[in-house]
C-alpha cells in the first residue's frame, strides 16, 4: 500500500504509511517459507505433503482476510478523518515534498 497523506486548511495533517499491511505480508511470507521448506522434504502426494498443502492454503486464506480487513480499516479511518475537518487536498503515492 502506498503512503497516503492529507492536510486541511486549518493546518492539520494526516500521513498513513501502511506499516500494518507490510507486517502482515512479511508474516505471511515467513509462515509460507517454513511450510514450503518442510513440504519440500516430503514425497509429493504423500499424507504429510497433503497436510502441509492444507496448511499453506489455510495460511493464504487467513492472511488474505487479514489484509482485506487492515486495508478496509485504514481506508475507513482515512476517509473519516478527511470528512470530519473537510480536507482540501489528498495525495496518494509519493508524498515527499508535499
């Protein structure tokens, strides 16, 4: 998620970095790497291999739900902040120099 920044005429400003979403991605990748490392030592199609395959699917579906929720919460908080003091400008992406 790119950084999001907004400011109001009265001098208030908000900057969202997306750190929560980045941490969820990193955790997902870490868990998947562990499962895949163990799965690579099994024979394809064996019971143990299938068990690890199910574990991978569970991790992927759970992280997808967590990412969707984190993105929803972030955007909802941002829109709520923008509407409350009526922000004049909104910048999404590279907010350097704004």
